[in-house]
C-alpha cells in the first residue's frame, strides 16, 4: 500500500529498544473500516508519552515543555480493529535542544506502519538545551537509522495564494492539550479534513464522503507555530504532482497571511467505487495544482 520515503528506513522488530502493546479501538477506524491516519498520530503520541514518563521520570516530565516540531506516518498495509499491535520506539537523533523518534507498528512480526517525529525542548518560548539526565535516557534508546530532518521547502510553500483550494477551520475547546494550544493530533486531522474536502469537491459531494482509497498512505506534518483557541484559520491545499496512479499534495495552515503549519501527503487517485469500478480522479485534480507566485 504505502511507500517508505528516502529519509525513512524500515527497522525490524528486534531493533527497537522499546515495544509497547497497543489495542486498536473502534473509535480509531475511519469510514473504510481501517485505522485512520490521525489515529496513528495519536498512537505515536501515546508511545512518546509512555516512554518519556518511564525514562525521564514523572517529576521531570511534568516540569519540561516538549513541543512537537514534526511527525510523519507511512501506512504500509491495512490496519484493522481486530487483534492487537505492538509499537516499536527508538531514538535516531539527539541534538542540543531536540531529538527524533522512529516508530514501527507491528501486527505479529509484520511492519504495517512506520513513522518518525521531532520534539523540541522549550523554555520561555525558545529552544532550550536538553537536561543531562534526559540526554542520558535518550542515549539508551538509540537505534540505527537516518536522522529525521525537516525538508527544505520552497519559499512559495509559505505563501497562502500558492494553494488553490481553501477550507476555513474554527478551533474547538476540545482540540486543546495541556499546553493550552491545539493538539498535534487535532492539527493532523485538519489536514486530512482538507484533503477530504478537496476530494468531495471534485466528486460532487457524495453522501458518506469520498471514495475509500483516497485517504493518503503517507502524511507528514510540520508544526511551525502554536494554534490557539478561539480562532478561525485558513487551511490551504494544492496538488504538487500527478503520475499514473498517485497524487502528491501540499497543505498549508495560515493565520491571516502568516504560515503556521505545513503538511505533505501522498495518496492514490485511481480507486474503486461501491460497484467495483475503477475511477480516475487525476484529470479532476489538475485544476488544483499549486500556483506559481
């Protein structure tokens, strides 16, 4: 189903220093009856919190302010609600104020999803050096693998008018986390909503939402600034590339003209409808290509 990117390597189950059991819940399912991409972002958050409370100590974890800078999910095979999964967690990079995790989701010994994230230690609104005890704990979780780095983006990605499709999003109180800004999982869901709204637009708004199979197999999110409540933000979407079967999407989140978040997604545009007929949305997506600005 999915394709691992050049910056992400699949690690075997035995490579991860931490393995956590994780049962799927009915609420994790999307309309295709598979585990949703935003649910996997939540699974990775649960895994991070569990590891950090265990390894850093509950007292230190409560005093530290760790902010998520980026997260990526690659779905490699269908994940269903039946059965249980194991999440492997390891550290691929430790910097002065940031560190990166690698994740693998396993059904038995098969890796069905992979991911990575970067967290930043902050103090007084600025990156701050990691405490020595945290660095030592992270070193114990080291795994071999390429370090996660933010991709270099063209300046146009931060320009609102470069994205042809627009969706206004109002924050909800339930989106907030303990830092009193919109949680990273909620924000990942916003980008998935934006893609779904684009697909609805080209499909003519069918009842029940877009066809199964249009959900992205890969989602990568960069959190550039905090998103607050209350507020109304613009989520923008554009198509970067189209080949015979795959669409690559670019998303931007804007507070007025200011870019506060970015996302990239990859998904199929040739899918089966309810009658098993192949539908090709490639031509319908052409008008939504990114604009030159």
